[in-house]
């Protein structure tokens, strides 16, 4: 599943491809992927893409001179965006990119947005969990309200974070995975964050000290920013819209490292089940 750094990478690169382009038509190949909206083509034709924003892993397309129309896009588990330029060259980003995915539109293409310069943006989704959804300003605001603040936001309030943790009785890993509490941290990045902060993932959130809460906030910010800078973490052939693999996997300290020595203390990294997810940590230096 693409996580926030991967989605942010795709968002930034799509901006360079489609912002300013005018939509000429929309093809829908699977109604569920567009929220069964039969009006989506009529409402998008002639619109010019103004911006692509993001909160958590939700991308938000806005349009020139349209204050009450937005396109929400979520890749979920197997979603992909592929941009095909006027010369026929395809670049894409998403889950499990294979050679067959680049034959566009393909068997997993659920919708295609065409532009006046004969380029196109294809939305692929093998398992049809992702979506493209048109909404108004109220719908956009409601969608954004379902997400907590992001640790990569420079204004992230660590004191607020600590006070909220004191009220939670779940393992700290479960708290960090809750997108309504903190947006953007997925399984990989939570494990990496807690390793850096020297906090065991099974620790109850309300037992985390103020100093540890500050360390977790700082570590989560650093982990995700570092991953964004290198294009994300590649598993199952995730690629960005430039066709490049993310390579933050080369910097992982605990995720997928079970059985290896911890580079910080020499202990043996273990894999357990926590918050319903495979969880990696060092029992020697994470307390």
C-alpha cells in the first residue's frame, strides 16, 4: 500500500504534468471507482486543473475559477496514477507497477481523464478499493476533517500531541496508525519512528513520557521528510510518476530487518504482531 511519502511523491510529480491542463473528456470503465457518479464527465469537461493538494493519503484536485468543485482521489491498497503524454510516453506511480500496467488504458484502468493536448491521466486500481470522487467545498472540508494533523507540518503541536496521548489506552503503535488522530503515518513509518524515538511499539500511549512524545513527533517528521526526499519506500515495485523506484528502503533500520542486529545497540531485531500489523522493533534499546 502506498504510504504518505509515496503519495506525496506522486502528488508533486503529477502537479508538474497536469496543472494548467484543460479536460476534454472523461472515460469511466468502472462506476464504483468514481463513486457511481454518472455526471462526472459533464461536470469535468472544460475544467482546468488549478492545484493538487493532499491531506494524509488523500489527494485533492481543484479547478480554475471553481470554488465549489473538487476531485478527491485515494489510491488505497492497489491504486495507481499513470500520466500518458501526447507522445505516448507513460510514467506512473502507485502500487505494484508492472509492464502490463503501462498498456493504457489497461485491464485495471478504472477511469481516464483526457486533456486538450492529447495527453491523459489514467487511474488504475486492481482491487477497486481506491476512488475518484467529485464533491463540493463542504464535502472537501468534511473529508479533510476526518484526518488529524500531520507530523511533517512545521506547526505540529507536540504539547497537544502529548496531552492527547495521555488519554489513550491503546499501544502507542495503534495510536500512531489512527489517521483521525495523526495523519499520514503507515506501518513502515511507525516502526521506523518508534525505533528512532527508542519507544517500544507495545507501550501504552498513556504511559509515554513528555520527553518521549517529543522524540516521537520529531522522529516521525524526520522519517517522512527523508522518505519524501528520496521518493518513498519501494515494496512490490512501487514507482513514482517519473518511473523511478523510491529508495528509502535502503535506510530502514527495523522494518523488515527481523533477525538482524540493531545498528544502534547490537540487539536482535524482532517481529511481532501489534495493532493488527506486523511490527518490527529492537527489544534491547526500545523501552
